[in-house]
C-alpha cells in the first residue's frame, strides 16, 4: 500500500513529523501545507534575531525537501484555501502541526489599552511575521513591564534592551530596527508571580540577560530567596547562583536600589509580584499605557502594593493554540485532545504534533521525539485505513487561483533576503510584508 499524508504547518514540529514519515516505505507522498509563504514556523518567527545559532536547525529540517516524495505548498491556509473535509478527500491521513501562536490573557483591568500586548504578538512583530502589527507607539517606550518568568519573557526583555547596533547585524526587518532605534527603552521590569526558584528560565538565556552590556541588574529579592536549598533541582541551583553573581557584581549590598545619577539601562526582577491593573492617563480609544499597579506577596508576607511607571506592558505568560473547525478542542489547555498524537473520533486519519498536541512547552528539539510518537501511531493505524483513489491537491489549488509558493519559490525568497542583507551588511534580512514575499517568490 502507498499512502498520501498531509502535514499542516511547516514549523519544526511539522518538519520533524515529515522526517519520521519518510522512514516508512509505505509513505508515497508527503505534502506540507503552510499558511505563510515561508517555512520554519517558530524557528523563523519565534527564535529571537540575536540567536542565529538556534535557527541553523532549519538546515537539517530543510533536507526533507530533497526527498522526491515531499512537496511544499506555502501560502496555503487550511480552512481558507482548502477545507479540512477536502484534505480528507485528498489524503489518507493528516498531521496537524499548527502550533500555539496566540497570547493568553491576564484578565486584569487595562489589558486592552494601547501599549499592552501579548508576547506572541511582540515576538511576531520583531521577527517579521507577515500578519504581525507593530505594537502601538512602541518608540515612545522608555519603561517596559514584562509579565512572566519563562524564556519568552527573557527574550522580549533582552531584545528591548539590546543596543540597536547589535540588532543591525541580525536578520531583523529594517522597519522594526528603525522603530527599536527610535525607541529609548532604558528600564525593564520583569514581574515573576512566584519566587526565583520557580522561574522557568533556562540557564543560558538567564546568564545572557544578566550579563547584557551597559545594563544594571536590580533584584527585588531577599537574600534568603536566592539561597541554595537541598531540595532544589540542579537547574534551579544554577539559576540562583547566576542571580547571586549578578547581585554581588552590580548591586553590592543593595536590594532594588541604584546609585544616584545612574543613567544606564536597568533590568529589574520583581519576585512574588503580579500586576493588578494596567493604567492610562486618559480614557477613550486612544488611551495608552502609563503605568502598572503591582502587588507583591512573598510567602510569610508582608504584602505590599506599588505602581511602576511604564509606557508598554508585554505579557509573556504562555501561548495558546487555536481550534481546528471540526476537531475537538480542550479550551482549558488550548490544545487538541489526543492519544499519542491520534485525535479521537477521526477513524485513525487525523493526528497532531508539537504545541497543538502537548501545549507550549519544551525546546525545539523536544518536537522530534513528540513527532516520532505521533508518526509511530499513524503508521500503525495506516493498515486499517481502506485504500482509496485520492485526487491531486495541486489541481484543486490551481483551479482556485491560489498562489502556491513551492520549495524552489521559497529559495527565491531566501536569495532576495540574502541580497537585502548584503545591502545592509548583515548575513540576511527578513522580508516581512506578504506581498513582497510573494513578489520575491515569483520573481525570475
Ligand atoms: P513558560 O516557560 O511556560 O513560562 C510562562 C511564565 O508565565 C511562567 O513563569 C508562569 O508562571 C507565568 N504565568 C502564567 N500565567 C501567569 C499569570 N496569569 N500571571 C503571571 N504570570 C503567569 O512559557 P514561555 O516563556 O512562553 O515559553 C514557552 C516555551 O518555549 C517554553 O518551553 C520555553 O522554554 C520555550 N522557549 C525557549 C527559548 C530558548 O530556549 N531560548 C526561548 C523562548 C521560548 P508559573 O510558573 O507561576 O505558572
């Protein structure tokens, strides 16, 4: 038997699934359908521009397209250009790798104000995502509040504080760079609702932020919150050591204070602290963030309340996936319920992998084992799927006039981005605008 499989989403989880599918001789064809003109999902639109080494994983993932059984259909949005029902007609099985690219809400007053954005949107903007809009009046931001104690919170804080001269050497779109250049973020307040030992920061990312040049670190933490304790994991102990080193280097003996007259950039870490309201000086549709009310409640007290002056707030409290019409959805966990990747009630024909399967956890490599589990389940079930004549999807899309970006077209985009980079002295620079991406894809 020879099977045709559709993989929806060309991010790391989708492409790891393709890798795993190609190991089976039963698989005759794998079509990767991606709503954007460019592949790589969060590798391209989530990994920070100053982390180019992480992005090199894309080279290994791209090799799946060397296999003649694999085709890329970029600029094809499932649910718009082609429906789920049509996919089921055209393929024996479908693997959804649609990720989790939307923001969770805090549920506090003022969250809707201009200047208050989710990290997913902010990261998509600085990563040149074609659908991302610039956060309102970003360049007026001097003081920024970031909510959350995960790696995304570290990423957005670091990008806000990085000198634009450093970002100029990255693939960051030039319009974003200009906006960041005009901006004058000098202060970032990171709010962690629990203690330093509960933060989900990775060691390397934390060390990088704590050692940013020209940036003082202020830890709003009692010494005993940063002390080693035998019950803590090795990862946590390393993070605590990094915090202690930062405190002794930058703030000998001080808790949350800076020498008078200090004009450099400052990164504050507030522990056991949550925002309670986001404030604006004015009302109406133009109302913009002017400050954040916070509440600090360490175990054993005392509980204190305060206000931070800020022109922008980024909530980095986790991402959420979106439902796929016709498939079940766990609204609490924002994922598609599944058994080892198989979506129940689909007759063994629909699967999930990556963040839409397990929620937004883990690093890029985590998706490899996750995809292997899904594909193992799929290949086991394939034997029970009756053989059927499947029509050709390219014909359906051509009949609808869809401008499909094929793999060779993507290479044209890549070359256009490299040429843009050469113009500005960077290895490559991302094209953010969808029309420009398509123009590059279909240029001669
Ligand atoms: P995350 O690691 O789950 O962190 C989310 C943070 O938000 C947690 O500190 C959580 O605190 C906090 N939070 C949740 N709800 C909150 C609320 N209502 N109020 C205040 N704080 C709240 O998620 P992430 O940072 O979005 O990262 C997603 C995944 O991508 C993670 O696996 C991460 O490691 C990975 N990633 C990796 C890198 C890298 O390796 N360089 C970069 C970016 C992302 P609690 O713990 O108290 O719930």
